[in-house]
């Protein structure tokens, strides 16, 4: 992939930011505040993410969503990478979901076995960034 074009470079940076946001959300989601007296290392170890589900696009926070198509890779024990599919049909579906869906959700399974579902909204500025990135990626 060539990064000579400023638009491609911006698209790559935006995609990396999305991956970073997803990995940061998985690391600290639903963690209890630390005790003032001493660190509780047992509590921290229970909230270590063990598995992350696919990114799901949704019309509302409570709606059943549609998962983006691609492969989820465990890079290491705290970093999970979701690679979007490049097959023509999958790519068209993913681009539509990324551009039209105002909400996304991610499920996280922690080392303790507990699960969390994290939903987030693009918002106005997020929607603008997505539109710029998707335009840079091209058809």
C-alpha cells in the first residue's frame, strides 16, 4: 500500500486511530476505580481483556447490529486487530456500514470470564472524520 497520497496517508492514520480507540476501550472498559489505600492487583488482573468480538454497526444503541466483515487477530494479550475484508461484496457492505451507522458496539470478554458490551456513537465530528476517510479510500 502506497502512502504517497496525502489522502491515503490520512485514511491510514484515521484507521490506526480507530484501532487504537478500540484497543484502549478494551483495556479499561468497566474497570472499578482504584482503592485509595493500596493497589488491588487481583482486581486489575480480572479486568484484563482475553477476547474481543467483531465491531458491530448499529442504527441505535439498543438495536441489533450488523457485524463488519473481516478477521479479528489477537496481536498480543492486550491488543486486538480487526482487519476489514477486501472482497468486493464485503468491502461495499463495510463501507456502507461505516458511513451510515451512527453507533458501533464491541463485546469484550475478560480473563475472569465476565463480558462487557461497549457501545459508542460517532457524533457530528466523528461522522465528519468518517466521511473524510471514506472519501480518501475511494470506491
